[in-house]
C-alpha cells in the first residue's frame, strides 16, 4: 500500500504516541509502588492514594501527551493503521520494566513481543486508504447502523459482567479481567476518538462540527471510556507484572479495536477486497 500524506502523518504520530505511552506505564507503576508504601493501601484493592503521588501524575502527563498524539493520528489515518502501531509501546515498556522495575523479561515474553510486532507490521502494510469523511454526521450514521449497535450492546454487557461478577472473584488472580475491561471500553473510545478527531479537523478547516450534538455525544463517550480504562489499568498495573500487562492489554485492545473498526467503518474488508481485485487483474494480464 502506498501511503497518502494523511496516512504518513498518522503513522508518525502513532509511533510517537506509542513511545510516550510505553514510558508512562513504567512511571505510573513507580508512582503506584510509592503510593502503596506511603499509604499501605494498594490501587489493586481499591486504594486511590496514588492521586497524591507526584510521580504517578508525571506518568499521567506522559500518557496524556501520548494519547493526544494518538488522538490526532486517528484524525489523519484509519484505525486499522494507527492502533496496531501500539506494538512499539510494548517494546518500550518491556525494556524499561526490565531495567528500571527489575521485572525480568523471559524468552517467552520476548517471543510474544516479537509476534505482536510482526502481526502489526502485516496489518500496517495492508492498511487500506480511508475515504474522506465530510461531517461528523456521516460517522454518526455508521455508528448507528444495526451491526455496530449490536457490538456496542455486547461490549456493555460483557463489561458489566466483568466488573460486577468476575472482578470481585478473580480480578486479582486472572489478568484477563482487568485488561479485558480496559480493552473492551478502549475499542469504543477509539471509535469515538476517531469521530471527535475528525470533527475537530473539519472544524479547523472551516467546516464547524461543534454545532452538532453528535460531536458532544462522542466527546462524552470518550470521557466515560477513558476514565473507566484508567481506573482498571491502574488496578492491572498494581496487581500484575508490567511486562505481562503491556503485551496482554495491547493484543486484546488491538483485536477489539480492529473488530469494532471492521464493523463500523468496514475499512479493512474493503481494503483487502480491492487488494485481491488488483491481484486477480494483474494475474489475468500475465496469462
């Protein structure tokens, strides 16, 4: 796939975002450890003393910078291109955790990171060009189609089950509970971020999208999802090894985001269909 200028901007912003987010995992983990020592109550069991820890806020600031870069990236490039580039955050967090947190990365963990990156490269290479979006109402139409509404309903039900049933029982022994909540909510936040980013991009170009209630609804969804993700990601980081949380969260988050993108935008399906069409056309010319 040849990169358009917008895709290239999204690609560079996504790489920068992953570097900041990967570093933020380590800084926040250090802050969580300090807060637990000071207060005696860990975030994993419901403590919020980390809110008084400057190091944790430094980690939050680093993550915000990364998320802003990620936010802007979604305005320029399709989600199926931006999201998989989060693989870089795994390498950053795993390497820093090895040297700073003394959380040793074993051979199996290294293999897992390599496989994640390999899969991301394949997806990025074949990421489709995205058709231009002219208004936030166009995204709203895609978000309210029956297939995506069914996906949203399924996510909400699964999150409620994980939060109220599995979290109290096995949240502190099974990493998939906390990361699952973050990943499911993350897939909705990415779709909403895509909408908000596009609305702001169009607004800055002179086509004001802030007049539409749909824009503000997407902003509300982003805020709700991000707060939920932050809470349960803190619980996961405080309870489990960072070198384990980062890859598991990345894989689940990327998988759900691509699935949501396929359902809502149908981008990757159309992209692969066009790629196969070109392949068969070239084959017919050869023969």
